[in-house]
């Protein structure tokens, strides 16, 4: 009983890379669009954000007596900043996905060009055109 080797053949779909590249670009653009529309609705449209941080009102004891400091506006500013940071993260993820899809399409374009003209690697000018 010797070691058995499993050989797996990898079949390359002719257009799978292109399809996956376009899907990544579409997903990235949708995420970026979602982030931009969400930020526009909140900052220009005046929609409220989900309260993540809620600070209670503070009472400060001073020489003139207790002073009540309302923290509602500070809570709103903190929540807006957290929302902006989250949407910036979603926007950057969308941009990264679109960039990966673009790179995949570029690699597929080079692969297709080399498949059509394998002698293109011999001439430096033709390599730059790929």
C-alpha cells in the first residue's frame, strides 16, 4: 500500500475571470453608491442616524450652585462622526472591490492578447501595448 496521489485537473472557464471581474466592479460600485447616498441623506437631507452613543446629562457643582449640562448635542455630533467613519470604511471597501475587479479584467485582457499572439512576448513594443 503505497501513497496514492490525487491529480486534480483545473479547468479554466473561458470567460469566468471576466464575469467575476465585472461582478466585483459592480459590487464595489454598489457599495460606494450606497455609502455616498447614505452620507448625502444624513448630512444634506437631514435624516437622523441610529444613536450608538447616548450620553446622559451632567450636573456640575459650581460655587454658584449646580449647573445642568445637556449632552444631547454632543451625542448627536459623536453619532454623526461615527456614521461618517463607518460610511468612509464602506466606501473604501467598495473602491477596493472595484480595483480588484479592474485588475482581474486587466489580467484577462493580457491573457487573451497573449493567447491570440504568443509571439508578442518577443518584441518589447508589443509587450507595452498589451
